[in-house]
C-alpha cells in the first residue's frame, strides 16, 4: 500500500507505482467524490471513452430538463 503526505500547500503527490498501475499522466483531470470519512479519486473520462455507454437504452419517455420541477 502506497502512502502520501499532504503538503503545507494542501497538495498530495500520487505515488509513482499507483500512477503507473493506473496509467495516469501529468495534466490529467480528476474528480474527488466524498465517501464517508474518505474520498474517491477518479479520472474524468474523455468523451471518446463514453461512446457506446448507453447502447441499447430506450430514448422514449425521458423528461426534458425544462419539464422538471
């Protein structure tokens, strides 16, 4: 298990073994999702990664945003 220390500037360096295992690179954007007393760190997907995600979904009977409230 890799560890890191929060700096005085509130920054954390992701350990090299984790970056390599996850294939993360410099400049990649991440989202922080609060989970109990911790946080889940996930890379923001590229638009091309989402292609085909809703394959087979039925587009009928969906409400438009303007219809909500």
